[in-house]
């Protein structure tokens, strides 16, 4: 029973109604910083990606390079700068792949329903019946380590989750009256998907993209850390941690720095997603008891 | 001074998510004496619910009490600490919510929830309180008072659950009882027993009560005094008698005017003769999965006429509209549009068939895509059915908006920038954009306030006269249907029990169910409740609940005139009576209620 | 209700079977076959043929699958390609190390996360809740090896209180065991604690918006009772799912933790197997972890069914 206009009406943009907070600004800046560095990194890095600059290995911060040297005497700072590109690019590509597969299949299953939905859902369920890391290890174990295998594997592993989310979204939005109205009008599946369902699923999908991106970084760096991801001499943050763990006892930060970089990236992304979703959370009844 | 509750200059503010606080209750004062029932009435957004909660010193999440005094039993509870104030709830004052189904915790047994408040506030031990609760169940006329407390909420019917909530509220022996639209979610035939139970228990315990509702007829039955609210401000206050018969304020008069007279008191339009019906539904059976919702339903809608489909929740009236539109394909039976049979499946229908039959949904806001402007929402069917684009389309959109009495400037707005009534007009305009022969109206006014709904009905009438469009008008509100339908179909548990011209349906003889339905529509006459609640029919109806898929007559278990041995097992014969009336009942015509 | 449970059990069995098909099938998609993969570039046709015969690759896939599955069920996990030893022997000596790690971490993180999650829910919107939300948000975004390395740096390298390698000996006393296991168990617990806590909190908070919680609040009940008596029973289903999800999430956590702290466990074996492409070993490990995961999910679903009064007490 509503005949009053909502004072703050949700507008067309998914970003409407968001207020900037300090956390959002800081998290956004960190992401922007890494993103810029990924673009221009090679031009500003003091040394080459695999260039050995010193005979001292595991030089501490301030000696050798600005941030010290790694187990082969390479410049940690330069490798970090090169590494952001590898790390972010791989994560982005895998996330895009997972969204391309997951969203398409998920929405298709929700709209077409019937046998298509049943078959795809069963297959996805079977894949999800495995811990994702295990699934990736089996695939890599069979096909070996190469960038292509890595990207496709992680993309596949991530896409199962994206499928689940998109399918649920498709079902939720698909039963709304305005979609029914479009169906009753005689609109085709493509129109219903692109004009009715997708625009109304954007906000959760954007949030999901952020979370999957974070997850992808964690997953890829985990594999690299196990020696099963990106291979030397390429610079990748996860790989750098693996290479330099031994230096931890020699007072070197060559392992901790890339790990901290990964953390800064993923924490910022999570904070941003959290901020993006914040609108929906209001007070609870419990708080009202104290007032 | 015997005021149990006295509220002075109450101000409550609310905050939309992410927004700033705006006043929603402005400077309201009221008082309730011992044993008195004060009704707060108003439309949505009038702040009536918010005020009733403020009487407990409580504000919903997103709201806050910004000022004023709330005196309960001589103490200003707003001056107490939050802890002391909280201790009064469920002890000195208790609450009955709109939906019992949602307000009972599904994971706990009913009995435990009923005695929880007094047990917590130390009013007695579990055994004593359970015995008292059983006594309350008995007074509330609940079946199996001894064992109902052991059940879980999902094991009990909606009407019984609502009465159990009254028991839950009364179990602590409150000084003040707050009832927040306690019968709004119920069907009319269930409402009577609940209303009666509430009224009796309040009278018997001598509790002061605040009764929140938008329904004037209900107010007439239970309230001693009425406070009329609008937009969070007091409009008028007086005794029930004075407000109902001698309203002083314009707004109150407007509210009263929007209330339609009881269905059988209306001057019915005479049915028109027509050649080929626009819509003909023949022996349709439909459902979801293994459940059958509609069985063997037949009806017709003549050209440019209004056919009302009435029945209570779950009777299948919305499914009927969906079947006609093809959204839920019929399992059996024929559907004809303009004399031509159409496929049950939506995808198999030609575009002209789709264009001829348009649908308007109940929830005005969910029927409009929130991410499209009104111009796109209305423009799409123009392009889709008529290939209209550009300038021509824009002109037609303006025309359509004008047709539903909305300014042309609304074209550039988003749905969220419109009120509920305006949204429903846009929904109507979207249907009209197709130039349909028939519009399926599924409870189009049920979610709107009375005054707004009356406006939409007037619009529907004038469109029918101007454009010659026919309506299948689905509603649970008999008065609305009676006010403008040419013909009426009464559905019960997925079957047609009675149909014919309005004049014939709303006058004797009736099918026993139609009779019960008509008798249950509250009248704005004090004392009506007592007269109707004690009839044999009302008592018979309250003993059973709707059963779907019955072998014989589905109404047999609630019918006062049941022929035992026949009605439960044999499907009733469909009898044609004079005046074009059709009734499905075992009773011979002369034995039907008259 | 028993029919629902029975159906769920059968579903679990079916998933297990599907999982075994995927694990076995993965090796079949290989261009060429396992023998080629093992011998690599410098292979001769002769060696290939010998190896194929030795591994039984000349038989049809379905027969080999049946053989393999039958073997698995009887505890015959095949022979490692890399070491030529029975896989069962290799696993047997290490499985306890992994299990001990996981059990200890579960025993710490499950009760702790439930308690913290409920506590945060009770204080929703307050300073405690906000701080916890921030901390856990950061924790779930951090790779496990980062937590492991930081803990190692502080407690093993700088302070020297705890051991950086998790090797235990049978003759170790309690404190020696504690020194060895504290860091890996803590790392693993951290990894799942934050997740579980956040999800417990949001499951309960979700329930707070229900009309029956408002009703209970208007009865004057204290917060503790609202959360524990009214919200928690209804949040049980999602919470069981969360726990199962996170316990299985531990599988990936364990892999990292065993590598960081050099634990001679099952996952180290798996990772080595993957880098050496020791396919029988990978298959056996995958089956073990997969089964545990599927069983945990099964258990969670059955508990959820049992927690639902609508199913326990039909109309």
C-alpha cells in the first residue's frame, strides 16, 4: 500500500545513491595506483625483470636495490613493478573468462529452464563437488604448467561460482512482473535477457566481479606459491613469495613484500565491493531496543 | 484520570537508506482510557502504524522518536532508560501484528511463544501460564485448546494463527493492547471469526486498545473512538458514531465517499447483448507441477464488457488470468480470442493474438522495469506491435499518458519517481499501447489506497466507454466488482461455483459460498459483526479450511447446507437458472439461500 | 523426512560417482596418453609400447575405469609412476599429519567463529561489530601464505618462541608438539575463521529482518534471548552449510600451510605429484579429498533438513 513517492528514488545508474567514504577513497586510490603501475611499469622500473644487479643475494631493504635483492640478486622493486602487471592481467583475464562462461550459461539456464537448466546445473554441481584448488591441481597435473592451461583452469574453476550467482539472479529477476509483462507481450529471449534481466542484475554482478577478481588473485598467487602457476623468470607476486621464502631467516623482506602487495590489492578490492553493497544494510531491530 | 495511555506532541522521523531523517509523524496527541478501543485510521504513509509502535516507545529500524511524551499508566516512558522501557513491552503493553504467519517463529512451538513474555517478566511459572493460555484458547474459540500449544506455527491455519497471536498478546495481561491491521491479510470469510474473537476478548478483559486499520467498515465494528490521520498529522478525532455519520473534515468525507456500498445494494448495470465474445474459456484445467489449481473452468467475456472474477486467496483467479495470457499454459481445455482458438503456449501464439489480449498486474511497482524510463516502457509495445518509431512513437506516448490522465512530462521519468496510483496508470497505458480488445486486470486496485483505487476504477470505466475495450476484472473485493462489472464469475478452490449477470449473481438465489462471501463483506454499520458472526453459515465456515482438489463439492466441508453423503463425494451438477444465472450445487434451486 | 534424507544420501553417492568419473576422465582428455606424458620428449616407440602394456593402457577406457574404481574401493590406490611404490603406502604414512592439522584447526575455528559471529550479530551496528567486520574483511582478502609468513617471521624468526617447521617426532611431549604445530594450526584457523564468522553473522542478521524477531523484541525479551532463542534456530541451516563449506575450504588452506611450514602431509604429496605428473598419485589424492568434501556437504545438508521444523513435524 504505497502512494507516497520515495524521497530518494533509485535511479537508472547502479552507482546512484552511493556516498563516498574514506575507506572507499583509500581503497580506490590503492587500486588505481596498482592499475597505473601495471600500465606504465616497464618504463619506470629501475632494472629489468630478470636482470641480476648484485652479487649479494637477499640484500635487505636499502642495500642493492631500493627494496633489496632476491635470491638471485635481482632487484626486488623492479620485479614487484613487473609483477603487478602479470598478477593483475592474469587475474583480469581469468575473471573475464569466468564471467563470459558463467553469466552466459547462468542466465541461459534461468531463462530457458527445462532440460538445458537441468543438464548444465548438474555438470556445474559435479564440478563444485570438488574443492576448487583440488580441481585446479588435477587439471594442471594432467596438462602440465603453462600460462594457457593456468588461465583456462582458473577461469573454469571460477566460472562455476559465477554460474550459480547468475542463475539465481536470473531466476529472481525473471519472475518479476515486468519480465512477465515482456513475456506476455511476446518478446524473445534475447530482448528479455538484455533489456529486462541484465540491467536489473548489474549491481550484484559488479560486486560479484570484484569478489571474483580478488579470489582469482588469491587463487593464482596460491598456485604460483606452490610452484604450479607462473614460471620463472617471469615476475609474479605469488611466485616471488615462493622464490624468496628461504630469505625470511636471513632477514630479507623479499618474500614478505610481494605478499603484502597482494594483500593490499585484495583488501582494497574487498573494501570497495563492501562499500558498493553497503547501501542495502540498515539498522536492525536489536539496535532499536537500546534507543 | 483514567487514561492508560496518553501521547503528547509525538514526532517521529524516518530515514530512507542512505538519506537524511524526514518527519513522518508530526505533532500527534492522543489518549486511550481503560477499556476503550481507539482506532487509528488513514491511508498508507499516514503514520498510523508508526504511532501505534511509539505507544510502546518503539521505533522501527530506520525511524526514531524525535520528540513528545508517551505517558503509560502515569509514567512518561520516554524519560525511562532504554532498559526500563524495554521491560514494559510484553508486560504492560503488548502487540498484535498484521501477519500471524510471519510473526510466529517457525522454529518454536506455539505454546512456548504464547507464554514467553509473561514467563520472562516473571508473571508465573510455566505450568500456571500454560493453563491460563489454554483458557485463553478456549475463549478465542480455538479448536483443540488443550493441544494447539504443542503444535508448530506451520501446522495451524491462518485464521487460527491470527487468533493465537491475540492469545500471545493477552497472555501477559497487558494494560494496553496494540493491534496493527490484524485482519488485513485475511480473507473476508476468515476475517469475521477473528474480528469477533478480538472484540470479545478486549471487552472481557477490559483492556485498553489501539486498533490500526485502513478499513472503515472494520473500524465501525470494534472501535469506540476514531482518530483520522493523513501524512503523519491528525485530521479529526471523535466517537465512532460521530465520525461515521457526521464527519467534519473534508478528508474524512473523502475517505467515506471512497468506500463502496455492499455489493448487493448496488444498482447493477444490465448485461449487454453481444455477438462473438472477445474471450471464451472452455473447460480449462491448469496448475503448477503436480498441483492442480484450476479445474474445468469455463467463462466468456463479451465485447466491450466487464466480467468480474471474484474469490478468495488461493481460489485460482490469478492463475486464470495467466492461463488466458499464456504465461501458465493450460493442461486441458480451449481458449478462444475473437472466436479463434489460440494455443495454450505463449510462444505458439501469433503476434495479433498477443496484441489483442493484454495484462495488467497487481503490484504496480514490480510490473515496471525500474531501469527504463516511462517513454521506453510505453514505446516498446508501440514498436513491437505497430512498428511505430521516432516522432510518431513519441506523440503516441504523449497521447497514451493523456488517456490515463497523466501529464506528458512523465515520459522522461523513471518508475521510482511515480506514486503507486501513477504507476498503475502507466501499467494501464502500456496495455492500451497495444490497442487490445481485452485487458486482463489482476487485482489492479488491491495494493492501492481506497481513494486512489476509486480513481483507477473511474478511469477503467471511461476507457471502456471511449475505446470499447473489454476487461476481465479479477478481484477479491466484491464491492469494487459489483460497482462496475456486467457479469460476474465466482471461483472457489479452482472451480466456478456461480456465474451470470451481476444483477443475478448479487441477488438471491445464491450459491451457498456466494452467500457466505456476500454476508462476510463488512458493512459500515455498528453492530453488523454481532449479527453476522452468530449465523449458522459463519459457524460452519469457520470449522473448515479451503481444500483444493476435493472429490465432490470443494465447499462441502464449510457449507451450512451440506447434504452429507452426497456433497463430499459427487461433483455438483451445473444448473441453469432464470436470468442467465448458472450455479454448481447439489441443492435444488428452491433450497438455495435466498 | 526420512525419504528426503534418503534421497539426499543417494544424491551424495551419485555425486561421488560423478567425481570419480571426472578424476578418471581428466587423464583421458590428454592428447596422446599417460605413457607419452610420462616418457616426455625423448621416448622411443618401444618404450612407449612397454609402458602402455605395463599400465594396461591397451584396454578400453571403461574397463580401466571399472578396474581403477574397484581398486579404490578395496584400498588399492595404484602404483606411483615416479617412485614405483604403491600409492597406498605413500599416503598411509602421511595422512595422519594432514588430518591432525585439519582437525585441530577445525576444533579451534568452528566454535570460535560461531561465538564471535553471534557476538557480532548481537552488537550489530556497534563499534565492536564494525571493527570485527573490517578485520575479518581484511583477513579473508589476504593469502594464507601471507598470514603464515607473517606469523613465522614474528614468532619463529624474531621471537624464536615457536618452530617454523612442523615436523613432529613420536617421542615429542606436549610442549614440543605445541611448538611444532602452533603456527600451522593458527594459520589454517585464521584462514577459515574470518570467513565462517562473517557468514555466521550475516545468517543471523538476515533473520533479524523477519517479522517474528520484531514480535519477539516487542515482548520485551533481552537481546541475548532474541539472538540465541529466536534467531539462531532459524539460522542453523545456513550455518551448517557455511561450516561445511569452510571445512572443505580448508583443503586449499592445508595445501598452502603444509608448503609454508614443510609439513610432510598428504597435500605436499599431491603437489609433488602434480609437478612430477604422477597421475595415479594425483587420482588417489583427489579421490580422498573429494570424498571428504562431498561427505561434509552431505552431512551439512542432512543436519539442515533435521533443523527444519517444517520437515520434522509435517502438517
